[in-house]
C-alpha cells in the first residue's frame, strides 16, 4: 500500500525488501499521475521489469517537456504488454482502439475471454504492424 516512490526507496534498504518491493504483484495497478512532473523515460525503464502483471495504467499528465518520449513509452509497453489479460473485454478493446489509434504492436495472447466479435475493434488500428492473437477466440 506504499506509493511508488516509497516502494523504490524501500527496495534499496535490504535484499528482503528489494524482493518484496520489486514483486510484480505490487504493480498490478499503477498510477503515475501523482508523479507526472518526475516521470521520465528512465523511470519507465526502471519500472518495466516490475510491471509484468500490469492490468491498469494511468499516465495522465506525464511526458511534460519531452520527459517521456514515444520510444520510451513503447519500450515500457512492450515489456509490460497485455498478454494473458483475462480481464480484457470487448469494451476494453474498443477503448484501446479509440484512445491509441497510433498503436503499432498489440499482444493479446491468451486473452481467452474475448468473444470473436470483440476483435472487430482491432480493424480501427490502422498503424498496427504486429498483432499476436495466440490462444484467443478470433475467427
């Protein structure tokens, strides 16, 4: 229940705390909005190994004055990905298509709760270069 900066500082205090503070279960939901002025490509890079189970991400207001670049964000998202997201629904895919029209890679591997009609929203992602649909119900 600690804020992200406190988890990062606590991880430096001992090996045991480092193990617990870097556990991906601590980062299922991540809101970087309160730290918008301090979030950079380097901080995303530092967090990406911890966010392998990420389900919800709020990066509102971040990237001020070029602190977060498209390349940095893409690297972060590639490491975190969306694969094995059993929580994804058709509404989630619709939101992704609406809010990320420039998305180039999407990994939906093992997102087995998506019904076949949900994949129609992916057609709106015209910049998509890589799409992984392994173990889905796509027709």
